[in-house]
DNA sequence: CCTACCGATCGGTAGG
DNA sequence: CCTACCGATCGGTAGG
C-alpha cells in the first residue's frame, strides 16, 4: 500500500477543479469526460486514473464545493452576534460562493439529479450542515419579529439567492455587496421601536 | 401544399407533451429521443416526422409552456385590481404553473441553456411577456410602500418561487394556497395606517 | 498518465 | 409513421 504522492493529489485536484467548472457552466450531461481531460491537459482516458467514473467526479465536486462554501461562511460569521448582521453576512457570503470567480470548486445546485440514491445521501449530509446555521439565524429573526413565521422561509431565501446564478452578470454594474443588501432589505422588517406602545 | 390533418396535429401535440414532461423530470440531455418515442407509443425514428430535431422539441416545449402559463395568469387576474391581491394571485398561479400536475406542457426553467443563440432569442420573447405583468404589479406595490425599492426585486421573487420545484412535494402536507400566501407575506410590509402621523 | 481500443448508445435519415 | 440503418460520440478499460 502506498499513499498518493503530493504530485498525484495535485493532479487529482486539478481534474476536480476543471470538472466542477465545466459542470457548473454546461451541466453534467453536456460535459464529456474528454472535455474534462482536455481542460486538465490530459488525454481522454486519464481522468479515470483519478476517478472511477464521471459520476464520482460530480459527487466529489458537489461535496467539496459545499464544504468550501461552508468554510467561507464560518470564517465570515466569526465574531458576529447580531442576528440581522449574521443574516446579511450569510447572504453576502452565499452570493460570493455562487457567483464570485475564483471559487475553485463552485456550488453545483442543479446537478445532483444525475446522482444515484446512495450518492444523493452523501450529498445530503453536506448540504444539511450548510443549512443549519441559516435556520438558526432565521429562527432568531422570527423571534425578534424581524421576519414573519413560516415553514418554508429558509427555502424561499435559498431560492432567491440561488436563482441569481441564472441572471447575475459581473459586468452588470451591480456589486454583490449591493445585491446582498437588497435581498436582506426585502426580507427584514424594520426593527420595532425600543419603547412599547402605551 | 397541404395543411396538417387533425390527426397529425394531435400526434404532434402528444409528442410535445411527453417530451416536455421528460425534459422537466430528467433534463434535456438525460432524455433521449428514444425515451420520447417510447412514451408517445412510437418507434425511435418517428418523432422526427413531427420535429426536425430534439432541440426543436425543446424550444417548442419551452415556448408553449410559457404561453400556457401566461394564459392561466391572465385568466386568474381578470377583474383583480388591488395590487396586493394581484401579487397574491400571480404567486399562486405561478406556483400552479410550476408544480401542479395536469400541466400538459410544464414550465422548463433550466433547460434553455441547451438552445443555441437564435432559439434563445425566440424564447426570450415569450418570457419577456410573462414577466411584464409582474413588474407592473411590483412597481405599484413599491409606490404604495408595501415592498422596498430595488433593482432586482422581480428576479428575487422569481427565484423564491422557481426554486420550489426543487423541494416541493405534493404529499408534504402544505397546499399551494398556503405556500403562496406564505411567500407573499414574506415580501409584503403591513399597509400603512390610514391616518398620517402628526 | 498515455496508447489504443471496445461496446453501447445517441441523434438523425432514406425509403417506403 | 415504421424499418433499417449510419456515422459520430460517449464512458470506460487493458496494458504498459
């Protein structure tokens, strides 16, 4: 038995990176393993030295993308206590995870349908963790009457944000900071006056 | 020259219907023309008697799906004046367009990427019309201070609603009426008191 | 990681 | 609309 060498691991990461970007841009089924090989500077059979199958590339890309996004969220949230500020930070960071170039492994939101049942279960574990901190923050804001109650609020919110990958263009003259604040303003009610009514 | 017979047109509609449903459920690239033929009770080459290519089936399905949804929206909105009520009706009807079974030709939100440039232009004409009535209603609600200003409000709203196709399950114990009202409540501020402050 | 290749499947067509 | 078929391409593998 031998552990993978550093060089080998780096090549594997490179394959994963280009695969994830192609999956994000063209979709899983519209991307061929030959596309991936070419983008990684390899011959057509070589990606299969690193991954058993195209589906395994997808599963790994989804899970690593979510994990990387989760790390960025935890870092951005460090030391942030106020629920409104936490929500704004979550929204801004999530938009970055979705839209900002330089994401080595982008979030792949729509491609999980190409996975089979057991792979979906693995992916669900990663996404459940990603959503937990959102739910906690939303619960606090409901308690503070900054947003209305509702079963689906977290899902509505993810929808708002995730759909931006269908329309956002970096050259559109609207920064992610602006967009993030606009989205938060759409959800948040003004905070109640500090003194109660007579 | 001969016009298509009724029987021929009916078969074409049947091909389109099953193609649209397969595209919606599995995605364009994961659906084969043989899947479509089988679902329509034909042999593998026969769909091409009605459509020049698989892409033409997709383009037609998208445009007809949007047009059918548009008709349902116009019918539901007839005689409805109040902006809040109009928004609630738009949301409820759009969720029906997305999620309700019995949609012969469902809305295909994500598959337009498989089209080429000229086909996308045709699709854009149909979707622009679909969005116009939404924008008008949102503008009225901004003027009435029921929702905050923002460049992207219509896009946030469509995101909220469209993402529901990723998580909504009809047996989940939540009706579309409930969901629609919850979504509207998330957006709408309470209307201002009728008398102005001193 | 490359060379060389395989079996399967795909979109699409000719001819009737 | 069916039969019969084609050329291209696909995911994946054996052997080195």
